C-alpha cells in the first residue's frame, strides 16, 4: 500500500512540474495557518476557472500556497520571496496587518501586484491597519481587497439614532482597541458617557469575580450599566458573554445591546437571539445579491460553484467574509489575465530573487497592476473593484434587530442599511413596540396620594380598583399602546429616599431593585431620582404650596360698637357730659328770657338731656336764646353730624363684609412668621427641595432658609410628619401649616365638606410630575412621545379638569369662609344692639318702680295745712308737691276766680303770676294762664304751672295778647 501511495505522489509531482513549466499563469498565495478554509476556497475558485474555457480558453491557472504565522512578519516575507523565486504574476494574501505590512514593502520593491485580504484574529471585529512607511514617489502595488473599516461611522450613526447618552462598551481580548479611537473621540465631543470594559477569555471567572468583589449596591449600579451596551467582539465570545450575564441575572428583559461585527453568519445570528433577552441589535456586513438563484450563481461569462452561491447550501452558510473575497480575487485575476492575453501585452513570468543585492523588479508588474485596477468583477461579494488609491469602495452594512421581550427565539428583522455613499437608509425605531405593545404586562408600583392615585370602594371578593389623575394618564397610554399593567402599593407607603446604607426605599427602591417596571403617583422629577431611574417627560407642572385652615369667625355681640375704638367711645361719652355742663353754666351765668308759653326750664338735668338728644339727632326741649349758648350748640351739632356720619359709614362696612383677614397670604409670609408651626413629610421630595435651596450655596434662597429653620427644628421631629394624611389632619384639627405639593393641597381644599382650608403656593413651577421607570427602560421614549401628544391635542387638560374643576364650591385662595362673605346680615351682627335695648327697657322699668315707690312714700309723709309752718323747712321742687295746680285751693294770694280781671270784651289769654301762701312748704309762684272767648268770660280754662324758686317771688304781671 505504501508503494502505491509513493508512486501516486511521484506521478502527481511530475504532472505538477510539467503543468507549472507549461502554464504561463501562476499565482502565489500566503494564508494564515489558522485559515484552512481560505485555502479550500482558493483551490475551489482556481478549479472553477480552469473548467471555464470562456475566460482563459486553453490557458490554465497554476498556484503555490504557503501558510505562515500571522504574527511573524519575517516568516511571511521569507515565504513570499520563495514564491517570487518560483515566478508568479500576482500575490494573494489573507493574513493580519502585522505581516501584511512587510509583504506590502516587498511587493512595492519587486513590482508584484499584491492583493491583500485583511483577516482579523478568531473573528473579532477588524481594526484599520496602520499605514506602512513607503518610499516617496514609489507606486503602491498592494491592493486592499476588503473595504476600509467603517465600524466607527456605523456604530456612531446607530447610537445617535437610538439617542443613547450613557452606555458601556465591551470588547474582547483579541480586539485592537485603537480601532475605535475615533468613535470614542466623537462620543466625548457630543457629551456621551461611555465606559470601556474588557471581556476576558474566561468569562465565567470574570463574572464570578464581580459577584465576589462587588457589594450589593455596586452590583445594582453594574446592572444599570449593562442595560445599554455595545459589544465589539467575535460572535463566539458574544454568545458566551450573553449566556453568562443572562444566567447570572445581571440583565433584565428591558436591556438593549448592540453587537457590531462584519463577520456574523446567519447561524451565529440565530444563536445570539436565542441566548439573549431584551432587545438585540446586530450590525454586520452584507453583500447585495439577486433573489433569483440563477442570477446569483451566473456572473457574466462565469458560473460560480453552486455550493458557494446558493444561500440554502450548508457550505455557503458557513462561508466567512475572507472566503468570499478570496474567491472574487481569483476571479478578478482570471479576468485580468484574459484581457492581457487579448491585448497581447503579456509579460512572461520572471524568476525574482529577494536575496540578491542587485535583483531587479518585474518589468510587467506595473502593467499588470493597472489592468487589475482598471476593471472590476461581480462575484460573491457583489462587485469587486478598486479605486486609484488601491482600495475597494463597495461595502454595505445591514442593521438587524429584535423587539423587547423575555421570550427567546424572537424574530429578527432588518431595520436599516448603511453604506459610505448614502449613509443610513431606514429607521431604527421599533414601530411594533411604539404602536403596539400588546402582550406586554407592566408591573406598576404606586403610593396612594389624592387625587393622583386613590383606591375606590372595594367590593368583597374583588380586587382593588385604583383611580385618580395618574391612573387616568396610565389608562390613556395603555389604550393607545395596547399594554396591560398590574399595580400594587409600595410596601412602606413612601416615595423613597436614599438611606444611609446606600439603598433606596419606598417606590424608588422597587424600581432600583427591579421589582417593578413603572413607578406612578404624585412623583416629582428630581436630580437625585434621575440618577437611578429614568423619567418620562413631565405630564403636569409641580410647585410647593402650604395648606392652612381658614380663620373661624367669633360671635361678637357688640359688633355695632366695632366702628369706633373703645377709647373713642369714652371720649364721645365724656364730650357729651362736658358739653351738657358747659351749656348749663352758660345759661346760669346769663339766664335766658323764657317766652310766656314756655314750659321748659334750664336745669342741669335738662341741659344734659338736650345735649344727648341733639347728639343722637332727636332734638331737645329747652330753648336757648343767648348768643353764647347758641354758638356752643352750633359747634356741638356740627361735631355730632360728623361723628354720626362716620359711625354710620363704618358700621355699614363692618356689618356687610366681615373683615377677617389672615396674615399668611404667600410663602414669604409663612417664612417670616414663627407663631404658626409648619412642616412637611420627612425625607420627601418637598423636604429635600427645601433643604437643598436652604443649604446649597449655589441656589440658596432666603425664603427657603427661613422655612428650613422651622421645618428642621429639633432635627425635624417636631414639625414633620410621616405621611400627607397626617399633615392634613393636623391642619384641620390644630394650629399647623402643611407644606406639600400644591396640586394635592388644592384637591384637598376643593373637596373639604366645610371648605375650611385655603392654600397659598409658589406660582412659578420649577419641576414636574413624571412617570418613573427602571434605568435604561425601553418604554421611556415611547411613553414620553404619547404624553406630548396628549398635551398637544388637549386630552391632558380634560383629565385635569376632572379632578381640579374650575367651578369649585370652595374658595381655595381666600382665608375667609364662603358663608361669611356677601351683603346679608345675621342676628349675631345686631345682638349687641338688642342687648342695649333690653338693658334700657329693664333699667327704665326699675327706675319707674323706684319713682312710684318714692312718690307714694313722700305722699304719706306730707303735713297738713294747720301743722304747716310759715316758712319752709327745706327747699323742694314743684314736682314733689302732692297737689296739682287744679287741686290747689283758690287762696291764690287772697284772690279767687271772681277776682280775675274782666276781659270779657277781649279775645286772647292772660297769664298772671301769683304767690300763694303755701305750696307744700315750698316758696313758689303759681302761674295761671287763662284762655277765654269774647262774650263768654265764664268759660275760662286755667292752665297752671308751678315754678319753684329760692329767691323772692317775681312781681305779678299781666300779659294781654
């Protein structure tokens, strides 16, 4: 058997030498020793062309293949010199950049066309080869079969389309990081936050070390970085890395990863999709081909091997990119040889020596190079051609993507394409996710806060039903996008804050620890929260307000006295007494001349009564004829007119509108006072906002500084509470001001049965309410877009009016109760007047009783006429006399009725002063006025008035009218 194999080998070598000596077309090839498939495709391409008589006719292509270490340039040059010594028309190489640079220098020196196919180690993404130092003015005999590396441009376009601002870039140990320097520079210029991490070959050990060395909070932050990632690695490394992070629960279904590599086969694509969760975007090189199999395999005058051009063929599916370029390179050289033979410009091969010092280059190398660069060929890479600078300009990328979800094995669709001429063709927006989220169930965490989220009355046996403004917004998004949600309340019923151990509690903690997908309530957007979660655009403005209790009106029975101060009332009373005394003194000094029919006297009592009557605009009875008295009364009447007019005007104002004003009408008023305590919910967003604006030197506000001193009194234990409900209760039943979200406080004041609340707030909103999501959530942009649409078409305002109606029954901004305002007067306003009237009636009755008792008592003590002395023992008034003038005996100075002067012929009246002998022991004068008619003197009606005096009685006089 060994003898037979030896004879076959000798026979094959003899045939090969004879063919080599007879053929005028010889190609040399240098492949990386790990790329055996390149050698296989190269040989298959030569065999196909040797069978095609239309290209080379009777000529056949011979070749020599050498394998080298890709990282050993010396070995590559040595093998290339050996091939040139054998005589070659062109050199084809599929190696790395390190050895290719040495071959490029050698090809330039020997004038041998060198078709270089860059090969990256173990399938990692390519990096551009560094430029090779060349002799100035010398021709470049190396042609770059593979197009330049455009990965930096493509990934920059993709990241920009996705609007990523923060992500991590993973690369494997075989990738040359210098290949993405340009991409990193551009991201830095655009303000993107990009972190780099190298993936070691032992991925399992790397992940294990992460769990061993990182604390819990560090692992959470690391999970956040993994939400958006770009992978520069081989498909094999990518599959192992994705499998490891998914199994260790380092990523969730809402992650989004981008894998970029020209070398991703369909088989690798399906495995990557199967192993990943969340959203996966893949960028790979594509080769536009006709859909018809016949057109794909037949290229002009050449038919490509069916096993290579048929996409259903297992061999075609396993083709690498370098295999395709090797096949097209051989096809291009064959067409070049064909044209050279037709033009009869063939230059015979020459045996070149690289070792000899005075060796000359090949004379036909330049002509051969120009022919290769002049024409192109259609093959497995679509179209292969070269520009004047020796590069292949034809390259196309396809961008494939999956939808979000936890299901593995999801479908992959082409999202867009990219080429250097047209750029991105298509959109990377996931339309299915944007317009149709059917089948997606979101877990929503909330905190009960009126009117944003409330629990309606629950029927026994049925689940809780939530309602509120935020629930209405969520339902509007659900109806449009098609998703469903499950809602639950945060375990500690708090919004959440950063604790001393570095963990978040409350609603925020549920999102940070990935137990919920969406956080919904009266949740404000703050920088601290945005550092750990993502927020949608604001769906409602937010401002800080304070809830206060309206001042209760106290019943004032003497509201009628309110127009004047107590001191003024005292002055008025004193003025009445003073003026009454002055009037009496003026009359005493200059007694007035009383008319004949006057029945008044000028006693002190009458003077006081007259002054009081004129003050209350009721007139008087005592006539004053002296000039001094009249001057005094004129001034007094003017004073009384002004006082009464002022009192009437002020009384109308005080009784019509109760002027109960609260001193707190703004946050500035609240901060300046210290009598009313106020506070907020401890560790809430309002608490942090007040503290930040009071303590932060860059945004310090004096108003918030004063508020912080009150809120943080005794470390916040006195004035702060644990929940908003407790704060509202303290305001209603105590002296307290609750600082909280203005929208919440307006709703509370609006729906209070007694309308006992009013609110003051800051009119300039500086924040907003938003929907919180896990950091890097894919739903943020979709929700934000829909919220903007709701705001633009007015639907959001309709939802607001449902919970904050304009026709509110309560006045939210006035400290006066609604029932206290208006023109109607109640009984309380006049209770004091009725009390004064009642007191006067009672006092009058008492005085009348005393007077009656006194009169009866004095009447029983009056002596008879026989026992009456000649002179009075005391001076008494006429009103105390027990006898009226009509009852008096007609011993009027010894005169009787018959002694009245005869005036029968006179019409008129007479007035006569008499001094009777005794008048109840009182020196007095009896004045009798007689009225009579002419011719009837008997009908005389006496009108008598008793006047007392202490001096001598006046002389009787007769006045006849």
